[in-house]
C-alpha cells in the first residue's frame, strides 16, 4: 500500500511536547510513544503495556498496540535502560509494519534515525510535516482557541483590576500593606486560569525597566508611571490549544517618552491588524508596523528600519501562528509568507526602552478572506487612573 | 583545544523542554537556542537578538551571543521560515566556532544532523550525554527537589482534607451540594501548588474503576468504598526541579479485595524502600516489590511474575529517577542498574483491578550509603473515616 515516494510517517516522542503526535492521536502520555501514520484513519499508536488500556479509550487512532507485543521489556533488559532502547523499539515497529522507508518530522532524534538507517530503513526528515494541515484551523480548532483566549482575557482582567485597585506609596504599587510584585499578578492570573480549565508554562507580568526584555517574566516591584506588560499565554488542559494576548497598563502619570511609545504601539498594532487578510504577505503586515514606528522615529530589527537611531526599538517580529504550539507556523515577521483563510496569528508589535521598559499590545486573530476576526476584544486602556 | 575523540557538545532546542540545555545554561526561553558546550565554564549560548539581553542577565554560561551576528534574519528570509532555518543556523554556529565534529544528545533532530553532515560537520549522537552528571544530585539539587516535594505534600494534604470532609449520598462523594469530581481535587491541588511557586503538566486525582489505568487523570465522580488515587507531580517554576508522590485513600468501607490490595501495596512499598541503598541493583528493588505481591497472589509484568493469574496486577515499574525531568535515568524496574549515592528515585508499586480501580503508594527518596532518605514523610492512611 505504501507509495514509494510518499512513505508512511513515523513519529516518536512523549505527546505533551510533540504536538504532531497529539495532533494525529489526541493522546497524552508522559513517556514516549510511537505513531505510524499511513494517512487518514490508518494510524497505529504503540504505547507501553501500562498505557495501552487508557490509549484504547482515549486515543483517536486506527489501532492501539502494546510494546509488550514486541517484548520491549526484553529489549530494555538487554540494553540496560529505557532511554537506550528507544531506537531498537523503532526498529522493531518498522519490522513489524514492514516499513523500509519512513518520513519523520523535525523532532525525530538523530540517534534514532542513525540506528534505523543501519537497519536498512530509509529515514526522510521533513521540517514541514503536518504544517499545512495544522496551520489552517478548522472551526472546531478556532472554537477551542477561542475558549482558551476567553479564559486568558478573564484572567488578564483580574490582573488589571488588581493593578487598578493598588495603593500608591513611595513610587511603587502596594496591596494589603506590602509591595505588589509581578509574581503576585502571575498568581492572580494563573489561579484564575486553572479555574477555567487552562494552565500555562509561564506568564509575563513585568513592569519598569525589567520589561524592556520582552520575555522577562516578572519584576520585584511595580513602579508608578512606568509601563506594566501583561502577556498571558494559556493553553486548555483538555484540548491543548493555546491562546495569547498582551496588554500594557500604567498607574500614575508616565513620562512623555512612555506615552509616545504607547501611542506609537497602538497605532502600529492597528496598522498591522488592518494589513491582515488572506493573500497578504506576512512581511507586509510586519512592515506595516515598522512603518508606523519609522514615522514616529523608532527603529526596528528589520533591515529597512535597522539604521533608525532611537532609544526605544521594535526588537521582535509582529506575530506568530498559534494552535497546539504557542509558536507555530506561520511567523509574521521579516519573511515572505502568504496568509491564508483559517490562519490564526498574533499581532503584537512592541517598543522597548531600557530606561523605562516595554510597551506591547497583542491580539489574536483568525485570517479571513477580506481581513481578520479578532479573538481578543478586551479593551486597550493604558492609563488606569 | 578540542580533543578529537571528545568533541564539544552542540545542543539545540527550546529550553522549557530540553533539560540538558537548561541544565547547562539555567536559561528558559520559548524559542530554540543553541548551546556549544566545551566543558566546564566554557559554554556559549546563542539566542535571538530579542532574548540576548535577558540571557546575559539570567543565563549561567561562559558567553551569550546573538544570532544577529550570523545574520539569522537574512537566513530566514532566504529559506522562507524560521522552522526551516534552524539547520542553517547550526551550520553557521559550527563554522563560527570552527567545529568540524560535535557530539549531540538524544533530542538532537535528525534533520539538523543530516544538514550538518552535508556541510562536513561530523555529528555523533549519544543517548547518555549528561546522564551521569544529572543522575547524581548535588546538595543544592536535593534541596530544590525537597522544596518541590514539600509543596506537593502540602497540596496533596488539601485534596485529602477535601475528601475527608466530603458528604456521602447515593454512593458517591459530594461537596457544596454537588458531586465531588476528580477535576475538583485537581483544582484544589494545582491552585495550592501555584501559591507555593510550583506548577505541573497534569495531576492524577482519580477514583474507582477509572483509576485502574495508572495515568488516567480524573474521574467524573468519586465512589464510596473505592480507592481514590492522588498522584501529584509538581515542578518548581524557578528551579524547574520536580517532585512526585502518590497516596491512595478511600471513604466508607472498601470491599475486601480492595483492602487486600492496600495491605499488599503498603507491604510491597516498604519492601522496595528497604531494598534501596547505594550498590543495590534497581531490579532487585523492583523484584522486592514483585515478591511481596507474589506471596499475596498478585502477578506483575516482569517475567518471573508474569504467569501469576490475578485480577489485580502490578503493571508498571517500581520507580524512576527524577530531577529536571519527571522521568529520568535511572529507572527502577526490570533492568539492571546499580543505584548510587545521590540518586533521587521514586518507589511506587501499585495494584490495578479493572473492577475496583488502582492502589498506589509513592515516596521519593535520596539514595544513601546504607539506605535512603525519604523526602515524602506524609502519612500513609487509606481509610479516611
């Protein structure tokens, strides 16, 4: 049945962190599994004997088989550890399925590929396996992402409310008689996410100069007059689909430089959103943001804007695809990519000034024929008092 | 400086899920980084320009360099997407560092290895890179694991308290006028973990027949008289070190089969704990548990115990190493491995009967010269009323 120039796909890894396997199996397990994908419903999931019963109930695959059938326990005994035995397990699966040639994805380990090749299995790695299927979200997938995004906005609003209600003393924010920290806000956000069935790997609630590093998670204190970046990226624990959103807020009166950054980022983000539509080049979306920054005197990383001298700069791409991974294809940045109906991407320009911090605004959108549908309708309010 | 038969290590991946990179850099980032490890303090971390500033503050490496130096943005433009460009980035890093031969770890992608080999860089995958260093925990690492384990016990106790306080009606547990679910307990556990600086990928709070699948996460209802498995495996958000523990509890009077399972598991776990010491074979620890089960008429997966016919069976290994990964070397199961002082492993035998559910008891221990130090001193109480 195998078409020679299109051999089956052999996937290997633990499914929490190998989204292709989860995409094709719907099965979560903390130890590695093997999936043989012949296309369509013809998928075979190999799990440990301990997981096979659960897999038969939970996995969306054509068949579940136990590695006990291949005497994997015996293999482990011979080689001395489970970690060393995976290559042999893959060899046994290929032999059992009569596979002499397989395609593998970006995550497939070199050590396993080398082993299979020594056993005369041709291994063809492809960086883009499932990329086209996964980038275009089905209505179900958009609904799952929307559920996560809604939960994120709910949690984000709680953090904003805490900031709005904070006391001000000695130039910083306080709650219940002690300084309010970024970590306090993270706890507010992530506790609420849990209540809504979501969780995350990290949250960014960071204010002042520390927030000039876009991925700096928290700051010890939150200063009056300086921006506080709230970047929330949850995933739903059942569906595993992510959401992503950023708002930047301030208490008190920011210096004019910061107000100017906010105005620029708000306008740049709108320019980016306006540029999104099916058929648009992602680079043009990115450059639409860069152009706004340029007009206001801010430089960007992209070559045409790199030589603009400014303290505050746009030092990352405009956005990224999102689904079963927080960052997935396509990136919206300084690369050519044609956006398609059903792409779900972020639009999140930002400016970063080491003296004051960062300002970033991020919405998540679904690309449509003539524009996009915004999944992040939470207000963009900078000054909270 | 490079010794020909011991070339530098080239690590690649995003650090949340590549513990070797975090182990050698202490740096967390959601996008891939490259680490060149010449040994000792001679490590070079390559990050995106956006992350370089933060990496210089946060990473424990010899040097941080930005991929901007290699014009990675230009590479992306040529190849069209970031995902396709990683192989080229690795090639440029090798060229810049003058590397003609590298060792790579288990996670290194085949697609990148193939590319480097085409560029005349010899790529040598090793399954066991950093394994020996990582398995033996330093006093700092034991302290970090202890902090996580303490947080887990605190959260676990809250779940036990909720079960103990639940109302009983129609054969199931209730709280606040509605049935208490496994998901409710997960929320109790994980909310508390967050307050203590920890989080997790999942928690198991599952009762009744559903818990006969050892990794089934939750059950809709919790039945009176049937075991409820609480398996909590948090990690600390700052140190990234895991903990792991399981208790099984019951409300009401269990059937005699379940009481017998509990008695057997408690005795088997003690036998396992008693067998742990430096120099012991992990298999003997595993067989110590299997022997107890055998004496009580229960079968196990391991060959000498496989043919014992019983409804309830021991269908997994006795334990696993733990550190920056929830499951890491060494496994304590049906394989030969000599335990060493400083190994941190779980001891978690269990019995699973599809009619009633699972019973599992799990402690985390540090291996010592003449035994082990138990990091999970929370009481082992089955019946809560």
